[in-house]
C-alpha cells in the first residue's frame, strides 16, 4: 500500500488533488481511497488530505499517520511538522520556486521535489493572485515524481471534467518539476529527540483557532464513553473479544494471543468447541452476519506465539481437584499469580471432559495436549489416578493453603426402560461412557442400529461417533422439537449431513425383543406450557397411533449429568453469587460444572478463573475480580449506515461423504493459501462496538476543529465547541454522545 498526506490551506484544492491522484491510479486498475479533513476546510485554514493506493481492497479508513510521501501546497506550511511519521525514503514534494537544494539542510537525507505551482496556476488563470488554485498543477508534478504517465494524468483530469487550462497547467508542472533523489536517504534522517516539537495543525506557528471563544453558545456538549462490547459481555470465559479481534486487524497476532491468554488457557479448544454466544450477541448479526469470532480464536491459538511461563514464587500452596476446563483454568491463573499448584486427577489422563467427552473430529488431541502442556509449563504439578475422598479432602485442607474442587458432572441420569422379554440391559449404555470407550478404540459397531436418547451435545457427539464406528443406522430420539434441543445448532446440522436421523417429540418407554430384533418402544409427545427451564414441557400423546417401535441393537442414553457432592464436608455451604461460587466453611472452593452446571467448556473456564481470583483475594486481600462493567453497546448505538456489507469468512469443512468414516477434524479452518489475509479480512468486519478505534471521523467532521488527539486519546476544546453534535452522529460505534449542559 502507498499512502500520501497532502498539506495545504482551504481554497487551494488539496482535497481535489487527493481525488485526482486517486483517480489516476483507479483508472490503472488499482484500489484507492481519498479523503480530507473537510470540516476544517475554511478559506486559508490549514488542512490535510489523504490518499491510499493498493492492489487489494482497502478497509482502513483512519487518517494516515505514517505516510510514504508528503505533498505541500502552501510554502508557509513547509516545516518540521511535515516529517511527522514520514517513512524513510519518502518523497517531499513542495510548491516552491526554489530548487530542491535549498531545502537539503532543513530536510537532510530526504528525496526532494519542487515546482513553482503558484506561478504556473496564476499564469493559467487558475484562481486569483491572492488565492491561486494549485491542485491540478501539483497533480502534474506529483504524478511525475510517482511515475505516472501524463496520458494517465490527462485521462484522470478529463474524467472529473477538468480540461483546458487545468490540463495545460498540469502539463507545465509535469515538465518543470525538479527532483533530487538522494542515495541512501533512509539512513540519513535524524531521529526526533524527546525535546523536539512537531508542529500540530492548530499550533500558533501554523494557524491557531479564532480568538473568539464560542463555547458559551452551546446548550449541550459532546462526551466520550467506553461501552461494553456485546461479545465481551456474552463470553462465558470472560475474554476481551473486541481487543483480541482488533489486534488481528492490526496484524499483531502475538498480541491477540496474549490478550486471550489473560483470561483463558484454552483458546485452541474454545476456537473449536465453543457454542460461541459472542457470535449470537454480535451487533453485526443484525446488519449482515456476525463476526466469525470462533474461527478467529482458533486461528490465533494455532498460529500465535505463547510467552515463556513464569514459575511459583509465593509460599502458599493450592490443591486443585479435577483436570477439566475449570480445574485447569484455576490452576493456570493461580500459577500465574505465583502459587505452587498441585492438580489431582482421578483418571489416567489429563483434560477431563475435553478429553473423554469431546470426540477427536471436533477437538484433535494434539491441540488439547499443546494447551495442557502450556499450563503445566507454569510449574503445575499433577497426580494422575488419584481420586480424592471426603476424608482425604480434610487432610489436604491441612496441607494446602486452599483447595479448589472442580470434579465436574460425575452422576449420569438414568432412564428406566423396563427391559423385558429378553431385551438385555447390556444393550444400554451411558453416552459419556460410550464416548470415552470410543476414543480408546474399545467400540465396534459394524452394521449395528444405534438409537441415541437425548438432545444435548453429548447426544449429538455419540450419534456422530456411532456413524464413524460403522453403525448402519443411527437415530436420535428427543422428547421436544429440534428448536428446543440444547446442542449446538451447527453440530445438529452436521449430524444430519452425516446421515443421522432425528425423531422429534418422541420419548422412549421400554426395550424388548420380538425374538429376532431388539425393539425400543416409544411414545409421541406434543409441546405444552413452558416448564422451569423456560422450554415447552413435553406432554405425552394418548391416541392409539402414539406408540411405535424402533428396531435397534444398542441404546445410548445422553440425558445429562449432575454433580457428585458427596466429596464436600458435612454442613458446608455453597454460596452462588451469579456465576461465582464463594468460600465455604473451610478453605475449600467449588467451581465449574460441580457448582454451576452451565455445561460448556467456556463457562467452566470462566468459573475457574473467577474462583482463582476469589482464592487469591481470600489469601492476600488483593482483589482482581472484575468491577461492575460499563453498559452494553446495544445495536441502536451503532451507526450501521457508515459500514459496508461483507459476508462472513467461513473456514473449510470436510465433506460429509468423507468425514463420516473418519475421526479426522471436520473443520479445517482457513486454508494456508491466503490464511493471514482471511484472518485480517474477517477481523476487519468487527464494528468495535462501544470502543474507539481512532477512525478519525469525529475529527474530520468537526466544523470548528475543536477535537484534539493527544497521548490520552481525543479531547474536546469546549472553549470553541458549539455543541452541534456532528461528532456524535459521525461516530460509528457509540463512543461519543451529547449531554445537556
């Protein structure tokens, strides 16, 4: 991309010059962008205009702060300020009667070009002697410096109806521009020192605001605010979604990963298995399609660089029981805070439900292992095959400064199918056990007919796994309709694509045999009034045809799970303040599905992190728990008309005909060809709701030029602000609002 900044004064045609340069490149088949600080374009007032040129679509609309070249239309503006951000080797093109050598001392080591555009404009009757219009003249000179042929110059001028004297003036400037390109100029530019002053647009040396202070006319004033992006608010893990997506937009991949790792050690896991409530909450979804946050998180996790982990330095030791997402999340955060962590796991492998309950076609084991290894690198000690009993819990409470229980959902919900007439109970299996045995290679279903009972993610995973294990027929029976199924909608679609049948409004009653086949007798249901979960209650149908049989060889029950609270000491109190479980009688804390049973990896990660901060606050008094968040940036604060429609960039997916025979990962992400471009393109779709991203629209449209950009961001000069509200109407993301005085 090539970027130019034009310095001029109102009335000289600086903005038109930007459009002419852009037009010439557009006619050559390139993408262009041209704009100016329109509101400051009063006659004689300093202004800036900007040009971008690229071979691919330009999505950035900010003012240019690091130009490749600068063009100066007014000799009174020739000074140090034009060097601000100028890239090494960039041309300085000046409207001056002097030769380039006259400016070598002022701009040492810079390639220079000069042309007496004022004299040429006056000679051709462009403007007046007091206010000559030099845009077309400087267009000719700038085009010569940038290597544009004069045929292209003339073509561009005629396209926007500037002929006659304008073409002749441009031709004269094209022929007369004097260029001095210095070899090695990039190494000769003296760096700015802290004491150097770069003149600003409104500094006294250039053009101060008018002496009449008009702020007293105002009846209201603009103010700035930072709202909570809806994606941030919706993320169960507590991720700063907006910030990590913004970092991807800027090409700062490691920064994006660093942002995610502040709140979650499992971005690669969540980037694959999270139901993505952030995407459901995304304001862009009401405009075209929500930002593909899940794919961006996966991309960042797979391609970003993780920082070297620190090790414990505190005296306190904390025991974590359970190595699922909540346990590992708490262990990770506490280890980052300097605690010595020992993690107890009842099984022979780490990862909890992430390993035993999520099939490899959704979560490849190498990705899970990589993120677990990162946590262990923080100095977390593990003890496998160690089931902690209630009695041992008391012993551990004496050995450790605090204990965190994250044993998840251990109790499965059964269903009495009244097995009769040879209907062997061996044909019935719990879904979570089925998935664990399947991933260990202990299940073969060649030609079997499998019926899965349930509508959650475990049911869908069991059905899709059965298909891959050779089942000839797989059906899901669910007592409500598909709309009420708690499973991820995309996973339901994927199961159907792989040949899984779904029988809605069906409840199983009993398993029996007719002497040849096993039969699952079912009853049809209808939806009644909502129950305590808010979903419509299933009501049995009683007509004669409401009962029917499904031939099957195996029944998998996926009816949900519940926590096993028997590990907790007698008389303890579990306090639930929102999503956070607090301290109980002894220094023991609970979290994850054991406490809240929210049923997602992301929610467990968030619960583990908050529990870690609660433990830290209890042990040290230091509080890292989040304060009350700012109001949410609702869709109505977004100026959607200022954005352009663009489709969501989706990742690759293996075709159903191939994937249903393999446990290879179904979602392949963005292909390596153009990978980084896809990520940048998708991240650039983010509205950045409620968070300023320095788009400069407020500065460009302020008619009084009272907005300043300093080290702390934008600020208003209320001495001159009349309270017109243009800045608020032009803010795309609800950061600026008007308030009555």
